[in-house]
C-alpha cells in the first residue's frame, strides 16, 4: 500500500498525486494491481494514497464481469474452496449491492485474498478497502462450507465500502455512518442472500446493543466518531449499527414498506458521486452534514437525527422494538431479540421484508 510507504509529501487533502511505480522482482514473481500497467511491472498510480499492489511468487488471478464491472480475484495459498467459488461469491455480493445503490462504483475492482503471515485462529479475518481494491487476510477453516460462510462476512461488509465512502464525494469524520450503518446494511444484505438467517441477523443487533453500553452513551454518534480512538471504535460502530436498525424499522413502517435505508444510499450515490463523466470530483462536502440531511429528508422529519445521532442517548431497546413485534430479553449479561408470538399484519409484513420467515418458525415449533 503506497500510502503506507511513500513520504507524506505525496499526500494532498483532496487525494495523493499520480506516480510511476516500477517493481524489480525475483524471477517467477508477479505483481498485480488495479492501477494502469504501462509496461511489465510498471504502473501508473493515479492516487498514491489509495494504490494497492499484490506481490508474490505464486499469485493466481481470475476475473468476472458483474453488471459492467470487471472484477478480479488475486490470491495465494490453498483454501478449502476453489478460486471459482470465491469469485462466484464476490459476484453475488456485488450484484446485491448494486441493487441497493442502482449503479456500480467503478469500471473495475479487485479482491486480494491472502492467508495471515503468522499463525492465527481459523475464524479470524482482517480487511481494508482502498479505492476499488479490497485486501483481505483470512484464517483457514478445513470445511468448504464453513470457509465460504466465513468469507461471506468480510466480503459483504468490505464490498459495501466500494460505494460508501469510496464512491462518494464526501469528507470528514462521518464513519458513524460509513462504518456503523454499513455493518447493519451489510448484515441485511447477507440475510436477503441467505448467508445469514433472520435469528442470526437479530443476534447481531443484540450483540451490537450490548457492545454499545459504554462511554459512547455520553456522546452523540457524531461526537463519538471524533473520539473513537479514545472511547473505542467498536462501541461507536456498534451503537451506530443499532441506530441504523431503528431508522430502517421506522422508515419502513412510515412508508408502508415502500422505503428502506437502501433508499438513503441511492440518494447519496446519485447526488454526491465521487466521479462524474469518468472524472474525479473534489471531496468538499462534509459527510455528516450531507448524510444527516439525506436521512431526515427520506424519513420526512429531523426528529430521528436530532434524537439518535446529534444528541447523546441511551437507547431503550425494548421500548423501541416493541411496536415492531420484537421482544427484548436479558439473559445474564446478554441481550436477546426475538419475534413476538402475536404479530399484527403490518408487523409481520415489515419483518418479512427484513428476512423473517414465519412459516419456517412455525414448522420448527411443531
């Protein structure tokens, strides 16, 4: 990652300058990047702060074209799944995210999938998305089914960042939205794709609620984002995930299931794209100001943003979820969210939109 290697003088407020990067490699070694390759092992990095390169002696590459986006998988090592299966998973997630945003984020992108360089737990992963490249370090599980399920979690989340914030012309500390809200929306996408069951989806909200009960309650989400390295990023993002869930529920109810949080993302991409007519635009708009405005516009009121985002708030989850047919229980130190046994028609219709399957529940209870 050139942004980690080159001098700070290469960086600018509105993105780093371009540079020609040449690699001198041992025989049989290869280098891959989404940057423009001018000559063998020589690339033109359009923005050195965002450029990513994969270098190795046994790199494998494969490609798909999904909705007009040429997407590459670059990997090394042996996995329980085939490269083709990982690429198919990537295509499925990209297509699902495109349905949320309405457009693809770029003409090409890539997933660099490597094992950790040191011994780690098999379920551990770490990822980062720069420009249109997702770099993922993944622990190794022996079962193909388990390994693909493990891969789906970071892929669903990190691919969302190809659009938000990377394809938005916004700046500032608004990761309460592009991280916290994205955790929620990615989990919703995974549920719609069958990668996550509805009970697992509710469990993720419950875990986020428990993790958010920290010092973050003393600050608004906006203030907590600026203090995330002192009060803990996990608590900020967890609370944002819960707030995103509450927003989505309210918006769906008010619109009679005709709108959802996905509509906010579509508005943002449509009105604040980072690229117009294949040319980059300057990131001059404050992300928090723009996002809060769009959230309020979509739901038709500033009340939600004022209460849950701009003000410190301790969320009363049982009271917030009861109108939607969800009950909250505390078992020991853990919160549990479940569907109420008696649902009204509107409640049932709303929860079905989120992935609830009452027929499955009834068959399991028999």
